[in-house]
């Protein structure tokens, strides 16, 4: 099979779909890998490193899409890339179609097979390809929030760690999944006063056991969220439902109870966000203010640390890429059932129930 690795063109997205070690594994398995020139530069990977691993270097995205049967990316195709996609071609990347019906329509029209990293799901409910990026985004959320809290960036001027004689800042995390857990790890590590909320009591028990009481755990409901907002300096949204739009847990009305200059970092913005007033922003212009509250809505947070994120992502995706290349889509989905749940679109049909519901299309089982 010919596998294509195009250069990411989303603003300030410096990750790449595969690292040289992954290319080597694919080439050793008998496949051809085409990498667009400069695709790895943002992650400090040179064309020479890819070539030494057996890749062919292409001079344009048009060549990559034109020759490859399987496209391995990081972020969803941008509108200028839609015309490059061919009928029957497989796109393997983060897609977040529930929050982007226009992309879904474009891929459906092309008759492409679209496999979303974020909906590949194992029998135990874990999301193995989202997991490493959630780890990165959760840890970055606290750092981004701490930065935005500085007065000259619009925040209220609170230091999350506090100092002797001055109380630490208060961090509230909505969601105790992978992103929330990692946000909690960093927040408690710098000495903040941390509360984490979730509807799943088993997750809260695990948090309590892990952090041995250093983090407050609270059942997530509208009443408790409103109470938590009144005291928080930094709110981190870390809610995720595979394939579906994120439920809105914080309404604009609730912002009125927050401290002026408090900060919201919504990690779930790429799935629509759990805060009503959140919208996607970029690394070059990450924040905006609504009702005196600073909002951070960067939809590709791990892109800020592309080298770490790229290698972590390839570690997770490579077994699935190898399965697709070695066995083809049908057999790969049979031997790796979790991959089948990642197939959102196939031959013009919507094959993931949550995506179908979100974009108001008929669902067809794969």
C-alpha cells in the first residue's frame, strides 16, 4: 500500500502524522511511504531523516494525495484540501465531525473512508489514540490558564501556587477522564487548590485514591458546578463523549457568578466545548473576553509542543496504520474491533451513530 504523510496546514499546527521510526516500520512491512517535503519541520524532523528511513519525499500535497491510498494526518483536512481527496481514499486523522458538519459533508461527497482517531475505542471504553493527546492537552491546560491569569494578559493577576502567607489559586476541572486527570496532576503539582467534577463516581474514587485527598472530588451537576464557579480562578473543561458534541455544562448566565478576570480553558472546544461562550481560537490569538471572563479556546493545544506530541501520537497510531496497510480496511476492522468504531464515514455513508446524530444524517452500521 502507498501511505501518504502530508504537511499540516492548520494555523500553528506543527505536528506530523508519522515519525521516521514509523516510516521505517511501514517500509520494512513492504509498503511505500510518501512524505511531503517539510512535513516534519515543525516537529524538528528533517526530510533527510525521513528519506533515511525509507520514505519518498514529495514536493507537494497534490502529489501525496494523488498517489496514496491511505492518508495519515494529525488534524482534520482543511477546505483547500477537500479537492485533493479521492473517492475510496482512506483518511486517518483527528476529525471531530460532530462539531464540523461542513467537513463531514465534504468527505461524504468525495466518497472517502474517514477514520477518526478520537472515536477508535477499545472494549473497556478507553480511547487509545485520543489518550496521548489528552495527556498533553490536560497538562498544557493548567500552564495556559496560569499564563492567561497574569494581569497583562487580561487575567485577575492570581498566581495559582500562591506564596507563603497568600492562599493558592482555585482550579476547577470539569471531567475526570484522561485530560482532566492530567490537568489535576499538574495543578496539584504546582500547589493550586484543586476541585475535579464528574458524573462517574468510579472516576472520582480513582482520583481520590491517586491523589490521596489532595484534590477535592465533587459529583457533577448544575447546582455543584454553579457553586464551584463562584470561587474558581481557573476553570478547565475536560469533558468528552466519543463522536458526539460535548454537552454544554456552563451557560453564559453562570459567568456572572465568576470572579472578574477568572480564566476558562476548554480542552473540549474541538468537539463544540462544554462552555456555552467558548469558540475555537488559535495559538497566535488564543484568548478573548466575555463578561469579564478570559476564554482560551485553542483547538489544537498539543500543537504547541509538537515534538513531544508527534512522537506520543505515532506510538499510539502506528499499530493501526500497519493493520490498515497490511490487511486492508475490512480485515483490519475484524482483527482490531476498536478500529471499526473509528470509522465515521465509508463510501458516502455515516457509520458512527453519534456522528450521524450530531450532523443529522442517517446512520448505517459499518
